């Protein structure tokens, strides 16, 4: 039995033995105030469960990829774009991002947005929109 | 875009479009007051995310299997057995159940215990202890 069998939070939404990571390794992707924690990364599991937290007023990168994202909100408030629709988000909401669908998560101005994201361990790299496309793609968020 | 992209809760810890299922199909396994909801079951994902809820005073089956369980508590209080150790559980606690390790989840007498459980889509069936072994295996829970 290793000490990784049980892990308590050491602070709100920070877990013992789990590093708080930079959201992107790739500095080219535009985002603001996002952290990433890998909660489960068992080599015998074909998927990983990560916890992302977007600080108040922050956002994740607008991107798409072949692999699906399965998301569960567990903290705060915000809004998400998936394809040509946008939704307000609250704890326990579930979001499925289909393959090659543009998506982005935003925290409310005055609250963080924390969510679990389930992905396959083996997955393709995100694609970014062309600079001139961002406003059109993000338009549903402003409705 | 299907209407499954976004799913809100319709009640506390009940999601729209998600059936509340019997915990076991197999009537032989001993358990008490447990429901199961499959939150994510995307065919392109190699894993499933389920939500189990144990009513106050209830418990899951004492069992083991080759596949690992990755568990995150999201509601209430309780206690779990993993191998020869037991832990008190509260929201956001993480539990990893290694292969072939006996485990059981119990709700507090006066509170439900709700947890997410991540498993591989392809997995082996649980094994049950021999009747005479249950008391010895469950002993850490009484400490």
C-alpha cells in the first residue's frame, strides 16, 4: 500500500502530493490565469483526470483537437464555448466537447472556475485558430 | 451539436439525461442503499466516469478486481476500506484502489456519501470474499 492510496486536500482544491502546474507548456497559446493539477494518472488506466482552475476573469485557450474532453464543473462560476453555442457554468454541470470542436472556458469576473477534465492518455495536440478567426469563433460567448 | 454537449443537474447530484441505475446487476453481491449514474460514457474515451451515491448508513459491496478504481468524493461523509487500511472521507478526497485490493465504501450514519469513480471501459468482473473472510477483511473499518 503506497501513501498515494489516499490523498486529502491540503487547501481548497489543492491536493497533497499533486503539483500545481502551468496550464500550457507551449508559450504560444493565449490564455490567462489557469492552473492544472493531474489528480489521477494511473499507468494502468487509459485516461487521466485533471483539475483546471481559471482565476476570476481568466480564460483557457480557444482550441480544438481530435480527442474529446469530458468536463465536470466543481468550483465557482463561468461560461464555456463549445462549437457554435455557449453556456453559463455552475458546479456539477457536465460538458462534452466533441472531436475537432472549438472550445474555451472562462471564469466569472468575480469567481474562479474549477473543473475536472477527463481525457484519453494518448491524444493529439491542440490546434489554434488563425488570428483573424478568433473573434468569429468566440462570438457565441458574447450573446 | 447534440443536446448532450451540456448537461445541468436537475436536482442535487441528479443530471439531466442520466439514468439513476441500480448499483449491481448481480443480486448476489451484498450492499445497501447505493445508486449509480454514468456521467461520461463516450465511445471514443477508453474510460468511464460514474457517480455513486451511498445513502446514510449504507455501504458498497466488499470486493476486489484486477482493474483499478480512481475515486473522488464530491458529497457528504463516510469511510472507506482499501486493503488493510481505512480512512474517513470528505469532499475532494482522492482514493486509488490498486489491482486485486479489497475495498468498500460506507456512508456516515447521518449523511450520504457521493463519489466519482473512474474506470477503464474494458475491465474484469469483481470478486467477492468467502463468507467466512468478510469480518477479517473489514476489520480496519472498525478501528
